[in-house]
C-alpha cells in the first residue's frame, strides 16, 4: 500500500473527509489544526492512501513536535483529548503503522502516539498503551427535565437554583472582552491548581480559526466575571474544553449555572451529546464532578510505538515542587513560563 502525505491546512479534500467520516471530531477540523500551528509552531500533516486529485477515503492526522526537552515525536494530535484515525475499513491501521516503522516519514522521530477512543485497531498492530484517562460524555437525547433530574442534587441542581436566586448574568460569544475576562479567570484557576496558564494566543487563535464553532460562555455577579468556559462544536457534538472560575464566588453556583446553560442551549440547537473530555485517573475530585453531571464514562487509552530510545517525556507538571513554585510566580512571569513550556508538552 502506498502512503502519501498531504497538508490538511491546504488540501480541501481533508475538510471533505472530516465533514462526512463518522469518527471525525472537532479535533480533526482545519480550525483546530490551524490553532496548533499558529500558537505552537507544530507541523500538521495527514497520512492517506488517496492518490493526488482523488477523494480521500482515509487519513491519519499528525503533528510533528520537535523539542529538546521532550524529544521529537509524531502525535495525533497535541492538546486533543482524543483523535481517531479516519479509516475506510477495519484493519487498515497496521498498514500505516508499518509504513512509519519502515521509515516512510520524511524526518526521523523518537516515537508516534495515537489517541483513539477505540483500542481494538491499536492493539492489533502492536502499539503499546502509554497512558490512560477517564473519558466523560453526556447524552442529550432524553428530555431536558430528565437530564436535569439525572444531575447530582447538592452539586448541581441546588447550585443552579442558587444561581437563579443570585441573579447571575450570562453572556456567550467570541468578543475580545469575553476573551479578556475568560483569560483573567483562567489565570486565577491555573494558579489555584499550581500550573502556568496556556498562552493567551492559543485561545485567540482558536476563536479566529474556528469561527462560530468556538464559543466563550461567561457569568457575572454585579458586573464581575466569576466563571467561564470555552466550548467547541463538531456536527451534533459540543466539546467542553476549558473551564475556569474565581473560587471566592464558588458558593454562588457560577460553574453549575454555566453547565446548565450549556445543556439548555445545546439541546435547543439539536446537539445530541456533550463531550467532557479526558480526566487523569488520579484526579478523583474532577472525576466525581463530571460523574455528578449525569455523564457516562469509559476508559480512554493512548497508544504509541517507540522508534528510537527516548529521553523520557519530561513533564514540568509532574513535579510537586515545580508546581508549587509555579503557583507563587507573579501572573506576568507565570504567563511567560506557559508560553515557553506548553509547546514542549503537546
């Protein structure tokens, strides 16, 4: 089988495949790939069996990450919770993996990492599990009343009612003001979690490259922003990607209120499910939080094969001391650290 490499940012055939393939997600979209390229300088490409000028029937999206810290690798895809290979038939994945193993890629790499929601194909071609997470998803096909009743009483239903009594205001959109308020809350939240914030340019680039498929939702109390989230959309699925809040106002129910507004608006727009993304297995608090939304969860496992011995995936965020140090950094310095570090993580 002959494998070709195409540029998904220039080849419209990729957009056509993403629009029709049943396993395509928001992370396959051109806008997401453009955001990765603009912000982090990654090189997106797609492996396919289609000849030039022929409609794509398959494609595996990859980004090349070259880092002196974490090594050189091909990832499908960076900062994406999951990314299925878009194949034409079951059992095609080994052909692509064998092509990579045989040196088909134009530049050397240390390893390849795939992030599929399903694992059968990955195991069949000898890929090795590398890390696992819980993946949460909320079914929106039941009636709105049923969805609300499925949520935890104390964690959500009572707090949504409290937000109503507090007369929290609500706004959604893509304006610069919303982005500024969202990013201010994000910096507060990341400091609380002892992590540097992602670059502001990342969110600005997503809003620009994804257009109406990227939205910020924000709630205020007496004019002050207290909680916000950024969501993405692909066909009948909305992805809750980033959330942030000011803990001084947690008692007002800002985040539960935003989640319920997300459910209401998505349901009204004909959305069939909300993707709540991945959660680290050791993060019991966040797992419980998502469970109490009434979501279903399943194990999400990433797979890789190693081409050359790697230096190890040095992760700044795995060191408790470094995380504690990061939490004490002034906001300006912490933001600058995030701009430098995140491109090495992917």
